[in-house]
C-alpha cells in the first residue's frame, strides 16, 4: 500500500457519518446492504448517504454492485486488511505489534503488546 492510499482512507474515515457507515457495512459483511437499508439504520438522508458512500468508494473503502434495481454497498475488506497490515508492518515497532500469518486457518493474526 502506498502512503497516499492510506492517507485517503484515513481522511475518509475521519468524518463521523462516514465512520458510522463504514462500521455498519463491516457488520453486514461481504454481502453488504442496499443504500436504503443503510440510510434507515443510521437515519441519514439518501442524498447525504450517497455523497459519503461516493467519498468512501473513491478512497477504496467501499465496493458497490448492482442487484436488480438496487445498488448493494459493502466494505472493501481486502483493502481495509491491507490498510491495517500497512499500519502494523510499516508504522509500528516490532516489539509493539506484529502480524502472524496462520496458513492453516487462512488468516492473519495481529498481536499487540500491552505497553502501558
């Protein structure tokens, strides 16, 4: 991941509404949810939500796909995992945080030390 990609993602998430939307999309998992469902769940007007989803999409955090007449939005888990990996690998001292790949479970484990 390049620093400008990380900066764009963090800038997008540093706004209250976008962070709330992204957290909800994470809860919906890879299946995602239609914009109307997100709008109702968070009490955000459709046009406002559309603006924020577009902003997050340009930052790489959100994916969209058409399903019939609806557009389904989902968190871009691959991008977000890479963002977390970038922060741990390139921004943290090894004695503070590390990533361990578990090939058996096909996942990565982030280990954070208790520093305080």
